[in-house]
């Protein structure tokens, strides 16, 4: 089985960067996911593909503050590693670690399991 996981956040200058990784076994050709974040504390700057997803199609829906819809599709299996990097600006330093304000609400994996 394959799954998505948010990795350890990194602070670079005024940005918070959170990796989105694929883990598990079997071939994974895509996924749909909804990520929630605290819009009072974070502002989405962008979603960046890593080398592992360089040939994949990536669609990002960010029309609703605090909700990020992601779809990734590839003709080749995605590597079981970080495929996307979520970049945020911190709007407020209150409320504890900003990375705690980001979570995966839903994920649907597309692939062929072995």
C-alpha cells in the first residue's frame, strides 16, 4: 500500500517549506489530496515539484483560504520519496509551531499495488 505523508518543516528566511512524500510499496501513478492549513497563521506561496515528480502533471487548487487541493498524475511510477514542496509565509507567530497548522485531510492514491 502507498500513502502520503507531510515531512519535517524547514524554515528558510520567512518561508515555511513542508515536503509532501509518497511512502509505501507498489507502483504509484498519481494521487488526489486535500491539505488543510490555518489561514490565519499561514499564507500559501506555492507548490513546487521535486525532481522525483519532474515528469508528472500537477494541478493545484487554492481558491479557498486554508484549503489546498492537489492532483498529481504520471505515466511512470512516482518514486517513494518527496514529490512536492509546500511553501508558506508565516502571517502570525502566535499559536505554537506553524508546521502544526498543516495537515492532510484527504488522500486518494492511484496505482497498481503489488
